[in-house]
C-alpha cells in the first residue's frame, strides 16, 4: 500500500519552488493560491532568503502550496490519487496539505486557512519568549516524564528516537543543564515559539472562528491524524482536529504505527521532502521511500505509484 505524506515547518529552503515553475499549470496555480492567501508565494518560493521564509506566517502557506503543487505533478488525472494512494497524512502544518489532497478542503480554502493559522501562531508566539529543541538519543519512556518535570511539552513525538521539546526559554535552558538520561544532545530549533503547546491556545480560538465558515468534505483517502494516529473518516472531524492540533503534541510516531497496521509498502513525501522519509527509513524498515525534493524526483515517484496496487484491489483480495 502506498502512503502519501506532507512535511511540516522547517522543511523549506530558499529557492525551492523555482524548478517547479517550469511545469504547465504550476505558475497559474501558485498565482491563484497567492491571491487566496494574500501572499506572493512565487516570490517567497523563488527569491526570498532563509530569514524571510522562516517567518511562521510565510512558511506555513508556502509549505502547503509546495505540497499541493508537487503532488499535482504525480498524477495525470487528479482522481488517480484516490485510486492509488492507500493513506495520507501530514506533519503539523502538513496536515492541511494532506486534508486538501484528500478532498476535505478545496485548495484555495486550504491556503486561506493556513494563512490564518500562520498569522495566528506567529501572534501567539510573540506573547511569551518560547522555543523548541530537538533531543538526540534517549528513551521516550524516560525522556517524556523528564520533560514534564521541567514544565516542558513533548511537542513532537516523531518516532525513530526523535522528540522535540517546547516551552519557555527558561525551561529550555533548564533542559540543557539537566538532560534526560540517554539524551546525547539538545539542539535549539530556529522557530518562533512553542508550537503544539498551551502557548498556542490563542491561535486555536482564531482558527476555530475561521473554520466556522468552511464546509469540509469527507476524505476520499484514508486520512491519518496527528492527534492520535487514528484514521478519520468524517471531514468535520478532520477540520476540528486541524484546529485543535495547533496547541497539542504531534504524534507522528502513532501515525507511522497506523501506516504499518494498514500494510504500508511504499511512502512518498511531497515537496519539500526529506524529513518524513528519513523518519520512515528508521521506523518502517522494508518500506520503499521517496522524497520529492525537486522535479528530478518525479520519474522515480511515478514508477513507485505505478507499482502500487489500488487500495480497492487490496481489499477485494483480502
């Protein structure tokens, strides 16, 4: 079974959309999504420097647009996605990419929602000086209680031995001075705040109001949620989870467990791919993985898609 995944914030790099503009339809789509988001996505994806695209309010729409644009290049017919992809998920803001690809939200609505999300999270992050740090090594059963003791939140439990802690600068300094047993190193991340923690509660309220105006469709592909790794069949519940997830930990470890239970044999990560395929290589041995980093990866990705049986065929043979 083929799984399609979308990366979260931090995956973007300067100029990463440039090569995609050579493909028919991509520039026009990005222009339409720029209008929807009120943001020049083409400029940010081709000309802006690393500091500009690190801005939460810019990075989030940019990542969703990149994921949607690159995914559109994988299939000659958009309907083929629901025929060939067995499950879909995204990490953090990548959940909006995944939801739109699954048919929960039209692409333009997804861009408007993610722009609201990015602005609201940036505003919430400005209230208190907070941050995030990745822990290298260690056992989650030891690390998570230690973080809780320090008042920190395990904001991303990514599996494959990777946990990201979030909290105030003082709490993060305490973590650096008192690392959990087995953790080799604490690496500060270049993000604006403590995402996926209670510090983002104001952003949840803003996003909830924006979501009230939306009429989500039910996903056409099995949609796996960051909240608990569970498959969600109702579009209204997907939208509710997208809103609440802003202030709750990302459980990518549980998403990968669900992929395994569903029988994943191949995984493709849409642009800018790399992070989630790296985790999958460690947590899902034997699964073929491919990261869409540039258009040069499209042929290999299409070959992987062609090899994948349709989920319906799998079910019929079961």
